[in-house]
C-alpha cells in the first residue's frame, strides 16, 4: 500500500514537473521576453531623448556664445536694429521707444544722442547741449569717422576737426578709426576711450539721414545680459528647459528664462553632473545635461522623461501580464489533461488562438 502511494506521488510529481516545464517554455519565457522587449523600448526612447537633449544643448551653446563678449553683442544688436529701422523707414518715435526699452533692460546703463545729417539734435537723454560748439565739433567728427556711409556724409569733402576738443568731450584716448571699427561687422565692439574707465564706452554710426552716438556705463562690461538674452531667444519656442549656472556659486548664480520649481535641488544635481564623468544625468523624472561656456558659467538643458520611473516598471509588467492572461486558458487546459488526467476537449479554434498568441510572443 505504501509502495503504491509512493508510486502515485512520483507519477504526480513527474506530471507536475512536466506541466511546469511546459508552462515555463510556452508562457513564462515568452512573457519574460515581452517584459524585456517593452523595457528595452522604453530605454531606447529615453536614449533618443538624451541624444536630442545633447544636440539642443550644443545648439544653445552655439547661440549663447554670441553673447559672451558683451561689447560685440551690444554693437551687433545696435547695428542690426538701427539698420532694420532705416530700411523700413521707421519714425523717430519708434526708434526712441526701442532705445528706451533697451535702456530699461540694461538698468539705465545706456544713453543716446541722435542728430540729423545737418547736425540738428533729434533726441537725447543726456544733460549736455548737443547744439553747443563742443558738441557740434563732436558731431562733425563722428559723422565723418563712423563706419556707415549711407547718409552720404562720408562722400563729402572732409572737414578738419579739433581732436583735442573731441577728446575733452568724449574721452582722452579717442582716435578717429575707433568709430569706424566699432560698427564694422568684422570688428563689432564698443569704443573704450579711457583706459581708466572714467568716461563712458561709446558706439556711433549713421543710417539714412540720422547719426547716432550711444553711451554705455563701463559697468556693462561685467554684465551677462547678452548671454541671457541669446539663451532666452533660443529657448522661447522649445519644449526643453534651458538656463545658466555658476558651478562655484549658490542658487543666486542659477538663471533660467522659465520658472524653476526647486532651484536648490536643481543646482545640486547640475553641480553633480558638472563634476561627474557623464554628460547626461537622469534625475527623478527628468534628464539633465550641462556644457561649459566660460570659466565662470555653464549652460544646462533639461527635459521631462517620456516614461517615469514607475511607468518603466508598470508598462512592461502590464504587457507581460496581458500575455500571461491570454495564455491562461492554455495553462488551465494543460493542467486538466496533464495533472488531472481529464480528457482533452479543446476545439481547433482555441488551439489556433494559442499558436497565434505564442507566435506573437
């Protein structure tokens, strides 16, 4: 009797092992492959997102680098805008409004003086009298020395000017070719006419029948306004988050054209990324990338992951579970005929369905 029971248990054990092996081969392994495939798909999506983020960051660096040299940026911006105003025959009020808006952006570090081609003052926001003899001498010098000749002033015979008087008004180190160079697209810059920086930096040019003399507070040389404006223009219509930060500073050195939810947390991760070997960091549900811009500044880019950490587990598990659920009738049927020794009664359609689902897996 005991031997018969042992034989029965051995037979049942063998049947169970056979059924378990079959379940593993036809359901377990395909479900695992499905889980791995979906997980790999999610991983590839994130990798592509990381590559896209790095590409966008490089483009941001290229654009932002144009604002690193603040003198070059301001001179180029003035030339491009005033040239555009001249081309479109903008009124004086439009030009003055733009200059005032620039002055506000630059924290009142910009002043201007505008003459017409005859030397009559059009607009100013400085206390000097542009019609005084000293300033008339400055006008004559500027109108002949500036780069742009569209107002035909430089085609006229030159009038000798008193450079000592011009230097007394503008600065002790003024020379004529300074003004021509500062508005030349090959040499965009601001003119420094006093190495001690006791006088304002200047930029001058002429368009149509207007002559412009722009003054800048020397403190503008320490400004990162050009970098911020270039980055803001680049990021305006892009889904990623862009910004700049100082690796050795606190949260006050972090700036972005868009609001940042947790600046302290973001700065910690950016510093970690900046000092690490990797150039892309997965932080929470966000991808971050940084790149060097200047010795004091780095540019960062961030984007939300396509799949969160929880979704990376839930989606593969759900698809694998769905397959296992579809194969459940097969497991029940195989159990009945293998373990329970009940006769098989599966019709052709369920068999075809099983083969189809297995082939899909």
